[in-house]
C-alpha cells in the first residue's frame, strides 16, 4: 500500500494545468483555462481548469475533481494505478508499506518481457509461425510479442541480471520444483504475449507452444498482480477506442485481438483462457460500452458464448453475440482480407437475449412435447433474471420460437418495484449573492460562525443545497466545484464587507416577510399584529447597521 506521506508529497509536485494540458489542449480564459470536455461530446469549451484551486470542472456534464481524479477518469485507472502513473511521469519515487500484497512492483516483469522480445528476432521457427499467421512487424512491436527459450536459459538470465529469484517466483515467471529447492521457468520454448494491467504494467504472460506441447496455450499462474478473471488481454491498448466508440469486442484469443487491431478494430480485447466472469464486469462498466462477444462456432465456443450472454444480459449490458462458423475465427478472416464482412458481422450481432433463448431451445428436441415443455421452463427461468420490462418484451419471443401462445409463458412471483421518490427538478435560477456567500464559506471557512450567528441556511431561496454542502465540507461535489471555478462569482474577503452584505440581505428578507404577513388573510388579527411588530423591529435594527438573528 502506498504511504499517505508519499501521496501528499506527490500531490505537492503536481500542477493540474501541466497534467491536464498533457492530455488535451487548454486555452487561457482569464485566470483559468478552458477546453472542450474530454468526458462528453461537445463543441464549446465548458471544461474549466483552475490553477489557483488545482481543480477542474465541466459545466456541461458535471465532471470534476483534482489532478488524480482527472488521470483516473481519462486513463480509466483506479486510485493506486493513477498514483503510480503520475509518479512515473514525474520521476517521483513512491513509498510503500510492508504489506506483502501491496508492495511496490519492481521492473522484473518488464525486463523479462523485453528479453523475450529480443530473443524472438533470432528464433526463426517462432518468427515463421507469426508471419504465417499474417502478423505484421508493427504488431509484433505494439503487442510486445516475444519468445521464451529453455528453462535453464531463463533462470541464468534472471541471475545474470541480479534480479530477485523469490520475486520471479512470486510474479509467476519461475516456479519451484517438487523439492522446493530448485527452480524452473514456467514458459519454455513458447511464443510469449505479455499481459498488462489497465494502466499498461506487465503483470503476466500468455505462451503458445511451437514444439507440439500438449498444452497449446498457457498463462501465468495467479499472483497478487495477475488475476485472469479480472483482466482482458490488450485492454490497455483498446481502452481509449472503447471509450470513444462506446463499444468493445471480446474474443477468445491473443491472435484474434492482434489481427483485429491490424484491421482497424482497435477496440478488441480477449479473455485469458477463461470464460467471461462476474469479476470482469467492473472493467466493462467503466466504458459504458456495448459488448460484442466474438466466439468460435464449435461446441466450446457456443457454451462460452451462452454463459457470457446470460451473465451480460442479466447484468444489464447492451450488446450481442457473433458466432464464427466453419472453423473460422476473427484472425482467419482478417488474414483472408474479409474486413468488410467482419465489419458487417460486428454491426449486426445477435442480441444477447435472443441468442440465449435460441441457444436454450437448440439444446432440446422441440418435436418431443416433454422436451419442449422443459425448454420453455428453462427459457422462463432465464427471463426471470432480466428486468420486468424485458421479461414482458421477450415473453412473446420465447412463445413464438416455441410455437405456443404467450399465455403459457407465465412469469410468476413478479413484484413491481416502486420508485423511491420522484426526481427533483433542478432549479435553473442563479442567484449571484447566494453563490458569493457560498464561495466565501468555501474559501474562508473562518467566517462560518459569523454567518451562522445571523443567517439561518433555510433563508437562502435558490442555493440552500449548495450552502449545506459547503457547511459540511463537501468541496469535491460537482455543484461546489462549479462555484469554485466560476470567475464571475466573487468571494467576500474581509469581515466588514461580509457584515455589510449580511445586513443588506437580511433587510430585504424581512421586508419580504413583512409584505407576506400584510397580505395574509388566514391568520388572526392578534397573530398578524405580532409578526408585523417583530419584522418592523428587525428592519429598524438592520437600518441602523445592527445584525439580527431569527431569535431576536
């Protein structure tokens, strides 16, 4: 785990204008900088960076935060990954605790990966295989394809580079033999494909045999840094295109991804020798992307596609399935030049729900009434994993595929969910005095007691929510960030000016209250007289420059 002192020291080095400006073009606008927002489509520059506050805010989509938040959102990294990315780019050494599972990652994996890459150039058998598959030299470099030699060569190289053997074991490059004293390399005479985390750090390898080994492909073992059920091959290459297109293509193999990228489908990734799992979903949700599963048409591919389609549809993802028949896969089609055909397939995938229903029915002999009934019940069980609206929509689809009346498809035990509360309509009025008061609280919190002594937050007509957030110290909320970066809102800087403003505000408030009482016809004469005397007394004091409270 990264120490807090180290995090604060790194933050002190960062300048938000420099960091954000390294990703997007910023233009000076008064005391701030502006640009079109990188987090939503727009032509006007509603994205503001404040060097004095060291924050950014978009007035169009409400994105906002500090330097770390920007890198996390733009690069699609988690908090530790963003810290490591910024530390690396600013030549800053982070300090870590002694927690075994969170200790700093050394360069061992990167060093080994580069060595594998250098060895590939001298291994003609491996190069021939790669070229036969249609992989370009540019792709070899982009994806870091390499070659792992025999076990002794790898062990000797690690020792010659003075790398820590225990760490090589922990990172999955090396394993212990049964006697737990001697070591062996896990990747032997294989073409290697480095596997990266979302921020581009090498965390593992995939290996393809070229010597006829029974296991055609192997992956690194599970380590504190490598969990194949959470990672997707080439995601670090594809993520910007995924976020741009709002679409991700998930294939079954490394070569499929590499060839698809060569053909321009740079939003393609692959699972790592495992089915799509629940642990993959957070990564997929980040891009709010339509998911296209591109799977082989053999029995294993169809089973994997069915499982993935059930998981994704039940989890609310949009997308569909593309099945490659006749022993073909995406890599084969790219190699044959069938790019337009591939493009059409990806544009028209079979929607998840239709695919699942069709696959379920294909597993039964629908000519047998008992099997037909069983398939109906299996289809109903699947529909119940979906939202109520989708259940109703696809009820008729299941019935039509079975050739039965929709009345037989009974989705029982359904309970309508109620909305907790209607959405509050956003107040579009912008009261500059109230906003100025809120900015004063944000920038000069020592004035808070003076303000609260005389001003009940409920007296604010238009921005009481923002005022409450400011009092709670919620400075990172989008509403308050918008106030902080707005140069047209000026904070009060001294107590005398604040006092004068409070007197003026309260005078207007109690004059309004006095008019309301005079127009009231539903209260008694005695009650009306009481409030008239009360409000007039406050107004008199305020005109003399005295501050009054609601209790006076």
